[in-house]
C-alpha cells in the first residue's frame, strides 16, 4: 500500500559524465560574468552621459529580404555584436542560454522587431533643460528711482506741486522741510488718482507697490497723499486702513498720522491693543451720529489680529466706504494672510453688494462708475513670489523700486535678474557694513567692546532667549565695571509686556539706555532717531532678515554702521547669501586680541552669576 504514496523524482542522468557537468558550470559562470560586465559598462556610460544609439543593421535586413527562408518560417533580425559581446569559440551554450543572451543583446538599446512584436530597449537619457521662473511684466519693468540717497534730488515741501498749505505746515512742525526721492515719485501718482475726489470713477486706479530701503521715507509716501485726499471729505467714515505686523510699528505710524492731521477735521484710530482692551478701542472707534452709531475714524491703523477682532465683534464697524488699503511691511504681512484678516476686510468692503470687486476692465465695466479699493504695498524686501502676490488680488499693479549708486544689481546674471527685480535688496549708501569673525565665546566680549566705545546701539539676537541671557550678562558686566567702562543695557523683546516695551523704548529714545538687546520685533519699520550702530549677534538666516535688521541705522541719509558677528563656519553661507542678493562685498573687521583681553577678567567674574540674574529679571 505504501507504494501508492511514492513520489517519483528526477535525480539526474546516472550516465551524465563529469565533463558535461563542468561545461554547464563554466557556461553558467561565463554568463554571469558577461552580465556583470555589461552592467558595469552601462553604469559607466550613464555616468559620462555618452550614449550612442544602436540601430538595427540595414545590411542584415536586406540580406534576409534577398534570401528568404526556404521553409517559409518568419525570420528574426539579428543585431551585429561587437567583439566584446561575441561568445568565444569553443563554448557551447544550450538553448535556454542562447535565448537569454540574444534577448539581452536585443534589449541593449533602440527599438527592435521580434516577430510581430516591438521590443523597446533602454531609453537614452538626456539632460533636462532647467526652466527659469519668469516674473510678471510689472515686476520685470518697474519704475526705478535712481540714487535715493542723493541730497541734491530732495525737493522742498513748499515747492512740491499739489500739496495743501495746512499739510506743508504740519510737515514743517515735524521737522520735515524737504521730500525724499521715493516720496517725490509716489506721492504725485496717488494724488493724480484722487484729483477728482475719492468717490466712484469710470476707470479704477492701479494698485501701487513700493520696494525701497529702510529709512528712505516710505511712511510719508503713503501718509501724505492719503491725508491730502481726505481733507475735504464731508461724512466721517473709514476711508483709509493701514495694516502693520507689530504693535510698536502700528503705534509709530499712528503718531505720524496724528501729526499730519493737525488743524484738519480728520480723525484717526489705533487698533493694536496698546491702549487698553478692545472695549476702550470701540469707544474711540464708534460714535453716535444723527442716524445712529457710525464709524467715526477716517483713518484706521491696526494690526491683523486686532483688526480681525473688531470686524467680528465691534457692532457698526464697517469698511464699506474704504478707499485706501495700505499694507506696510508687505512681505511679512503676506505671510500673515493665513490669519484670514484680508478675506475679512474684503468681506466687509463688499458685503452689501453696492460695490463690485475690481477685475477685468471691459466695455461693460466702463459703462457705470464704480467705487474702487486701491491697495498700496510698501516694503524694503518686497516678495516676488507669484503665489503670495496672488493672494492680494492686485489690479494692474505698478512697481516703484529704488536703488543707490553703489548698488551692484547690474552685475547679476540674467537668470538671477529673472528671479528678482531691480533694487529689491538695496541699502543706503551711507551705511557701512562689516563682518567680525569670532568664536561663540568671544561674541559677548565683542558686544561689550563696541558698547563701551560707541553709543546708541541696537543689538539683534537670534531668539528672545538669547536676548534675555545676553541682557543679563551685559547688565552684570556694566554694574561690575562701574565708572571705568560705563554703559546701560536693556532688553526689548516679546519677553516683556507691552507697557514695559513702551517704557524701554521711551528711555532708549531719550538716551538713558546705551545698548538695546532686541529680537525681530524691533527689526520691522521702527524708526528711532540717532541709532548709529547695529550689531547682529547671530548670523541672519535670510537676506531679508539681514536687510531689515541693518536698516535700523543710516536712516534718512544719516550715517550708520552695521556689524555682523560670524563664526568661522558661517562665513561661507553668509557671503553666498549676499552674493545671490547682488550686494557689494562686505569688509572684515578685526578686533585686536588685547582689547578683548582687557575685558576678560570682569567677564569671567560675572559669568557664573548670569543664571541668578535671569531669575531676578523674570520676577
């Protein structure tokens, strides 16, 4: 019975000789060697990108046509083999090996016909041509303001055409007797768009974008024409909205508008959380009118978060009469659009259906006048990212960009010019830039050295934690040094409350503080008169961060110096970043070792007490 479950297995031919077995092993080994050789050869060819197309041999094909197979069988074209691919004589391959070898050869390259089938060989790789991003025409062809730092190009406010006498007097009271080139270029354009008033018009005005260095007068470039355009208004409704990224910057712009609106009936409101809670702002924003409560502020200056709160919570606050939307520090504000402040603004503007969004101009749109909303964008580093600009829904925008005589943008290559626009990263010619190469342990000593030998310094730390530690260290050093190396130091960052930040800023402006250790909250738009030096304690991660930080000095044509502290490993990336931005070569400044050695004893004495000082400051 067990024989029923016996499985017959083939165990090979008992008569097989050792000679045949050796031949089969040799053939198998040869096949593996050839496969490996071909694979290595193919890898080398791909590496040098020097492939040659292998085409079917025409001679073989013609011979087959002249000598057809007598048995009527379909012939298969054969590719002629090179000497390397030929099988040496004396080696016998069985049918399976022949088939594999032939298939491998046929599939080497090109297209081959096998019977009625088309066999695709290996694809030849070609280098893909890099596609450069093309900017919109309005970015590629801006209106260039040449040599913004030239004092000879400044025109007095009295002689500037179109300015109201009251506005000229307000400018004089602010100590402004002449207008900078940026203001001379932008103000007439905005005034021309409103020469027939701020009401409905047949053809809507173009949106305006201004990219100019820090301290070149961008604030007055939009504040002056807005005040001039609204001076003759009858009904007090909100017609101008200025949105800024930080509370301190919003308060600064608000003060500028207050001074320009003196001796006029215009009213301004600040929505930034700097003067109490939202209920205090609501009382200043909403007034009782003859027909009920209305928005009484003609000009509103706000931060995105506070503006969103009022649009959602403040009853009777509406933007349905808005004529100007100013977005200052536009590159940073575009990053904050995800907070949905811009959709809320547009919803409030167009909610009643009385106004139509500015779109494509056609015959139908020209038949009836529309009430336009003009957007004004200002920044020292305006983004050229199409996706970010698309979020703003700009209408036929015009770009004004400034540059100095020393700007080397013209040395950029054409591909770089297509990714950026002229003057995007321009800095004032009165600004001197230096880099100091040092170790991480030498950085505090260099800051102390500069603080002792200079006055009115802004020092930018990479984070608020670094700002806190550095402030504590410098305060301990100043106290220990007493009169020999006297200086005063304070912190300005989000570690402090809004009230304390305002107090610190006031003392710094008054000259009671020599060096201010700050984070990026000070890097955007803040205008502090008399700042002669800026220190970048950490290497800036982005070129626009560098531009905004060093832009706190050398403002309004005044001289200034910027120092960037770099570790040895950061120098290459820093130089590369500046080169890609088309900036001039920055000189290296060497601090003598003996100057640092003189500061070391006190530094080593106070260093162990930094942790205790941090706890004290926190309390």
